């Protein structure tokens, strides 16, 4: 998520999962946000809770992940415990996550980090059975059932159904981000090139 206003810290990146939040502050330190059950106020962990600095954070279906700045190691956060779980992914320019982590690879292909293989990056195949080259200027977005990416030479986003392995060209410009989408109706929210939120009755058909 884009920077937000959180009393007590200066956030650079925020992710929210259930009732918790994870923040990278302007000093590149991880800060965990949890609600106080008595007061309803947010409790903020200290900058010393998690050692080291971090270049980015993401969420999977049930946990937070953080990328360590010095070596790009993937760290999994469970409560106040943080554990290294994967190989280096330093300098990834585009990635998003929900159940899996999807990326634009260094050699400009669409891929994902396979959790069954220590999060090694595997390239995704298109309908023609070939690896998918991407437009590095496009946005990459994840929802709970789909990924939106920009293919090489395209000026619109492609919808990738994760479960059915279907690729479908949308009408959305490549610099739009999809915030959320319902599986049943394809309705949801997008962020346009002016960073304005828009509600869409059908994201696959929206312009």
C-alpha cells in the first residue's frame, strides 16, 4: 500500500492482514501494528523488535513476508517471530502476493515464487506454452484468485486466473492497479494512473 498516516511512526509501506498491520518506516525498520482489545488503539512495536532493515513487505493468505534489505532474503513473520524461509529476491521491481507471490523477473518475464521449492522463481507459461515476456512499465496486481500483468507490447492489462490457468485481456491501461475483485461478479476497486480509487462493477470489462 502507499504511505499512510499512523500516529507515532512515519510509514513508508503498509500491509494489513486481518486485524494486524505491518509497516516499513522511513528508516527501513519493521513495525507491527496490533489493536489493543481494551482501548481499541493501535499498539506499535518498537524499531528494535526486528533486527536489520527491510526493502519491502507483502502478505500471503495467512501471514506477512518481508524482504531483508542487505541480501534480499525472504522472511516470514509469525507474531513477533521472524524466520528466513527462502532464497534471495533482491532488486525485484514488481511483485504482489496473496496465496503465492508473483513477480516480474530480472530478465523481464512473468513468474511466481514456488513455496514448494524454497520460493525459487518459476516462469509462467502463456496459452501458447511459451514463457510470458512482460512490459516492465506495467503494474502487477494480485487478488485472492487472479493476477493482473502487462505483457510485452501491450498497453492493457491481462487477467490471469490462478486456479484455471486462463489468460484474458482486459481493457484497463497497464498503469492501473487492481485493489480487490470479487470472484463471483468481478466487481471491485482499482487505482488509476492518478492514484484515485475507483469502484468497478466489472473489472474485466472496465476501461
